[in-house]
């Protein structure tokens, strides 16, 4: 009796891979159970349609494929293959190849057993790098029976580190059909030719390792770098411009706001002389004079003088600290300005000459009244205190006064 142990691969709705212990007998006694019944019994009494048993307790022993005893009938098969894992025109030492078989139109429920190799050596100088691997290549569905058939590859990686010609052993595959019939499929062997790199020992000279080959740069390779440098430069320029603009705005905010009377006197001083007395320039002249006074009134009396008419302005300042004669002369100036701007009136040189001095006089007298009021308030406050207080220094307005 010869005992052979292998791995069974069950094919159901999907490929089930498990291991079984198979007992093969050299002869079968008369009246004994069939080989299929004994194979079923070795699986624990399960039928061919049952799920394979747990493989954790199953032990397998390596065998020589050439010594496999055939269970049931022996069928010679074509369909083995030997192909390189990485395709090239020849097989060199150390190259790995797939050695296996292709089974076509396998019915559901069919079981297979593949032989194990002793110590991972297929031949003396041919090693098995990986165990047998099952791979479903194709699935065909039969419409009438609604069953499926499978094309399956069983293969293992092999290699050799010795040059030579090798005839690989045939591959015996044990098969148990869904009905319980057991047979052995023996696939034709393949020839393996392993070569090495030929070396002429007479002319051979050892050389050092060559350095890397350097190719000249092309414009297409430089273009991304050029674009990146330009983009970086643009980002830096934009950032600097934004920083300078922000800095200028900050400096503008830090500039001290001029007093209303100083700002009015500056504008009026720029209008002195007769350069704006010409008829075609009088509209600009009177607009600037009255606008300077209006802006001063906005800050001095807190009235929207820039949006008000002449009548509304002098109605709003009635009762303020403006002398009556000054108010009358200033109203005449505003009315003359309205005639020049809206009625195309041409003012005389005498009227033009009196416009700026009158506006300056109004600003100075009303500002002088503020100073007098402040002095009186300071005097009253100092009298109430036991010790005289320190009066803060007043801004020197002489530099802004018109000459």
C-alpha cells in the first residue's frame, strides 16, 4: 500500500481551496468499497456536494510526482504550460517561470488534488519557488441547466541556478467528479533550457562600473522651471506692492487732521490775485471761495452747508456768533456766487477783489470769537482752583495766516 497526501481544490459557486488526506491502495479487494467511497470516507463521510472539511487538522506529506500511484483511471492530457513571469527571448539562471496546467470546462462540484514536491525541489537543479496556485481564468454559464463551468489554471513558480537542459516531470492531477468518479489526469511534461551569459575568458577584461549617461537638457524640460521662476517673481512683486500700498495708507492715517480754520485759510490763500477774474474762470473762482467757507461752516457750526442752498445756510446760522454786518456781506457774496454759477453773471473786478478778503475776515472773526470764549473759560476755571493750572501750549497759527 502506498500512501499519498495532496491538496484538494473544490470548485463550487466559487473556487474553494482546501487540503485533504487521500489514501491510495495498490490493489482493491473484491467486494470492497469503491475508490470514490474510500475517498469520501477520508473526508469525514461528507458527500461531494458538501462543504470541504476544516483544513487546520489535515497533515500533508511531500511526495515525488513520478512515484504517484494512479487512483481510478489514468488519462493522458495535453495542456501543460511553461511560461516566463517576465517575458524575454531566453531563460537565464535565476529567472522564474510558471509551470502548470490548464483545465477547461470544469463542472461545479469537481474536486482536484495537486502533488506536493519534496523539499521544494522539482528536479535536482530545478526548485519550486511557490506552492501550487489555482486561478479561475473564465466562467461559462449554461443556459439550459443554469450551471456553470470553469477554466482553471493550476501553476507554481519554478527556477534554476544551474545552466543546462531539463525535462520537467509530468504533472499528475487527481480529480473527483461530482458523481463520485475518481481518476488521474497526467499532463505532458515540458522541457526547460537554462542559459547563462557567455564570457570569452581569453579576451575578457574587467571594467569599472560606468557612470550615468548625461543627456543635454531640452527646452521642454526647462520650460516648467522657467514658468515657476516667473510665477515666483510675480508673486513677490505683487506682495511687495500690496505691502507698500498698505504702508502708504497707514502713513496717511497717521497724518494729523488740520484745524477747520487752517484748512479754509489755505484754500482761500491759493485764490488770491486776479488770475481767476476772467469771465470764463469766474465760475471756478466763486465756487472755490464759497466751498471753502461752506466746509468751514460744516466743522464750525455742525450744519450740512455743502448740501444746503444760500437761503438755508443763513437761516441755519441765524443766532450764531456772527456779527450782523458780517452775515449781510457774506450773504451778498454767496448770492453773487449763485448768479455767476447759474445765471452766467459776470462780476466786476471790484466784486472779485473783495471776495477772498471777505471770506478770510469771516473765518478769522469767528475763530477769534472761539479763542475769546476759550480764554474766558480758562480764566473762570483757574479762579475756581486754588492753584493755577498749567495751560497746554496752543498751536501757532501764524504760519498759516494769509499775507
